[in-house]
């Protein structure tokens, strides 16, 4: 784009920029429509392959590339047996719905502040596991986990709450967490000390595996025919897989030692 147009574009309000985005990347819309049509709104690959999914920014989820670096940890999680599954920061319910398919009899709890997302959580779980025990709550507060998780449960907790993990996962507030398996995305850039806080809390009671975020490449894209010709489609495919991360990110898989 000529420099003058670039200058004008940079100064535009965000709402107008969003509307003009298709002009900047005209093939993106076509690719996204093809992905929806080919996938039939089901996840293409990974541990949640076959999951019916609708939600916000859903394309990366449908491609089965969303949080792909965590897949090996999820495969190991799926070898366990759980009576209770808690998703904190459940967003549109990708994890809780994916886990519900594997554990249809487990009690399911999803915490999500956004009402828009809460609707998707209900729809996604119901579409995949009709008649589940799902309970959807709003904002998770520090004492909520202690109240929600039954004492004798075998619990799996999946957490992605933008730094609030340092308020919510304290095992002195919810002792049930000492026996729970936890997959926690930490957010040190937003809340310094999150990762260390988890290591301090769970280092003695749990085996902890640290997983680091990775950039997606075209090799991750499940529909290679759609990325040709590469000179037109490669960047659209990479944008479709984008998770809009500001920088490197980390997850902790924490499995009770006992
Ligand atoms: C980055 S998103 C999680 C994405 C999720 N990993 C997925 O698979 O879709 C973080 C979500 O946490 C929610 N959130 C943040 N703090 C929360 C809290 N204390 N209780 C419940 N939800 C919270 C936000 O509304 C947001 O939807």
C-alpha cells in the first residue's frame, strides 16, 4: 500500500479498520468460508477431533490448531478418569465440550464472565453431549472452587483466566485442588509471578510439566489443498490459525503425585 494510504489506515478508529480488513486481505474471507463448509463446524484434528463447535474466533478451533502445543498434555489427561471437570475462563466452551465427549458422565462446571460466551458454552456442550450435567457460572471468585468441587471428587481443572489464576487456584482456599489434575495457562506478561505462584503452590503435591507456546506454520494447516497457490493463500492460512497472542505463553500440566 502506498505510504499515504498506510498513514491514513493507521489513524482510523478500530471499528472502521475492522470493516476494511477484508479489503486488506481479500482471500481471508473466502478461506474462512471454505473452512466452515469443509469442516461442517467440526474440529478437524487433535484430541478433540470431531467436536461440533461454534463460537467467537472459531476458525482456529475448527482447524484443530488452537493451542496445539498442549495436545500431548491433553492426550495424557484423557488417559485419566475424572468425576468432576471444571473449566475456568471457559470462553465458548471448547475445552469443557471436548472433555464432556470423553467423560459424558462427569459433572461439568464452566466459569465464564461473558454472557455471550456462556450461551456458546451451553450450545456446544448440548450439541456434543445432550443432557449433560453442565452448570454454567459467571465470574469465578476465590472461594468458588472450594464450594463447587465435591470433597471426594477426582477432579480435572482447566484454567485460562488472564492472570486471575493467581487469585483462584490457591490450594489453601480450595484444598480439593491438592488432589486435582490441573492444566493452567499462566499469564506472566499480564500478571507477573503467575507461573512461579503455581510452582510454589503445587510443586510439592504435583508433578509439573511446563509447556511453551509455539508459532503455527503451514505444516499445521489440515487442508493443504486450500493453501495453494501458496503465494496467494499462505498468509491467509497463517492468519486463520492465529490465536492473537501478544507474546510467548506458558501452560502447566500439574498431576497429583499421590
Ligand atoms: C483467553 S479466554 C480463554 C480461552 C479458552 N482457552 C478457550 O479454549 O476458548 C479467557 C476467558 O476468561 C474469562 N475470564 C477471565 N477472568 C475470569 C473469571 N475470574 N471467571 C470466569 N471467567 C473469566 C474471559 O471472559 C475470557 O473469556
